[in-house]
C-alpha cells in the first residue's frame, strides 16, 4: 500500500511564525499535492508538484510556498503564519499516466492552529 | 476552469434506506470524475472513479455512480445504507488537460439513523 506520511498531526503556532509542514510518500509517485480542508468549503488546492523542483499554483496559493527537493518529499511553508491559516492541511500523492495520475493517496492530515 | 458543486451539505437517512448524493461539475473540456470518502478522524480514500467507457461505475462498499454528460452530473448512489457508511463524501474532477490538477467539491456529510 502507498503510504503518505505527514510529519505532524497537530501543531499550534503563533501569528508571524514560520511553519513547515512535511509530507513523504514511499511509492515513487511523480505528483504531489497540498490541500487545505475547511468546513463547508471542502478541499482547496494550494500547490501541486509534478516533478522534483517543479511546482504549480493551485487555487489558493497566497501566503504559502512549497519545496520539492527530492521526489518523495513535498513541503508546505507558511512564511508568516496568520490566524486565517488555521485549518486542516492534507497532503496527497499520485502516479503518472492517465490512470495513475488520477488516483490520489492522502495522508492523515496536519491540523494547524495559529494563535 | 473546472468546478464542482455538491448542493447538499448534509444528508440524513435511515439505516437500510437508499441514498443519492448529488454532484454537478462545470468544464468546457472532457473530464475524469471521482468520489472520495472520509470516515471520522481518517484521511480521504477513493470510493470510485470514471475515466472512460461505461457511464455506470461501481465502487467499494456497494456504492455506484453514473456519469451523465448532458446534465454534467456524477451522482453517487447506494441502494441500502449501513451505519458504517457515516462519513463525508467528496466529489472531484480533473480535466484531460489539467496536468494532474484535481478539484474537489465542498463535501456532503452522510449521517445514518438507526
């Protein structure tokens, strides 16, 4: 089974702090994604990456950046956390090709609270 | 750009009753469609997917969905629900040309009453 591991299940940070959310997958997938999940809004795509060092903005990239230095690791960075970034963050990965690229495997999520 | 609408934020049903969760999408090009399920305190997992071929797609746990191109819909159905189906269900879409970008709907919370 593909495993997507998010380093922190729960984090509490203060406004203005720099926050790193780490995600690692173990199935050599090309595509990796960061979503945030908020009640009533579903999942909104922040950034995704289709290869090492490659990234694409999703629908809500403002206030976030990402890093993909190695194929298995995709990091989400909040340069200066704000209270409106309090949310559940979900990492996902997917393979290449018309079939593999469509099935996402999700991590358990990282719940971030910004005070 | 593509979008997904799940009109029902919550659907309460009695155990063993049938259920339909509605999903409509908007796209100017051909799409792939998905349903994901999130059980309480767990991550999302794939329930079923439509890539091509037969418009009726069967998934895990007795769920099925029908792709209707003319109505741009992909409604999820189950003829008889169980308490264990209590979860949040997300419809998602990807266009053929979107370079793997997958967009999710706002989710429908299915609650089963005994």
